[in-house]
C-alpha cells in the first residue's frame, strides 16, 4: 500500500509527501531498492507513458521529476549501502553551437526515472568533450540533442570523433531534437532516434537489455 501511495505521490508531483513516504518506508524496513523500483520509478514510469500520449505535458513532468529527485536524494546513502547499481550509464548533451536545454533536460529526467545514471554535459558540447566523457565514465549509451537545423552537423562530427577515437563500438548512440529524423539518424550511423523524451527512455532500456 505504501509503495502505491509513493507512486501516486510522484505522479501528482507531491515532493513533500514523497519524502515523508520514503522516510516512513525506510522506518518500516522496506528496502531502498523496493522504494526506488516499485514506488519512485513506477510512478515516474506512469508519467512517462502519459506524456507519450499527451495526457500530461511538460509542466507535469517537471513537477513529477522534482518529487522524484527529492525522494532519491533521501534514498541515496541507503541505495549505496545496499549495493544497488543503476541499470546503465548515459552521457548526454546538446551539441556544439546549440544552447537549447529544455528537451535535453526532459530526456535526462526520463532516463533517471528509468533507473539510469546520467552524465549531463549541458549545452554547446564539443565533440572532444563527448569523447572525454566516454573515456572517463565508460557509458553504455551516448545521447545527443540538436534543436536547430544548423547544429545537426555537430551530431555527425561527434559520430566521426567516436570512430576516430576507437570508441564507436563500445557505445550505442541516440540522437534527437526537433529537426532530427530517423532518416538523419540512419545517415550519420547512429543507433537510435526517438521523437520524444519518454520514448528515449524506452529505447535506452532496450539497448541495455539487449547488451
């Protein structure tokens, strides 16, 4: 029952209630893993599905993500103590020349809500920074965003840089952003394109499971 309440608190974006329920759950002896998977992430998963079919919109996702973050902050130390690991690591960024971050931030929230550790490089990220982050964090996935047609070419440059650095085979590459299409994804040799943030999380999970 508490786990269902926790899921609902996330769906409704109630940060204070989320924190109180996580605290109560821990006091009752519920494991951090259960609270995370069956409470927090379950709730965010519902929000993601509703977002995909336009039942909720960006403001509701942001509020739910804030509640999720408050809940996971409280759980962090316990999760480490229990040896709980993220399902995978993703390096994420808006490519060089592009300063848009709302879409990228939504993707990050959905990925974190799906259980990934996300290394967010921010905006205007040069190919060399993607390469350095892949070397440092050894992610399973690199995710790139472009919100301008003029910066789509930067995604191609990142693909070339990964090849030249000998890292291309070690990661799956996902691309997205308003002007990006499946055709462009295929053209530059990326592994996946999704039109929205919730679908990006689904695709990322499928890549990790397939691996």
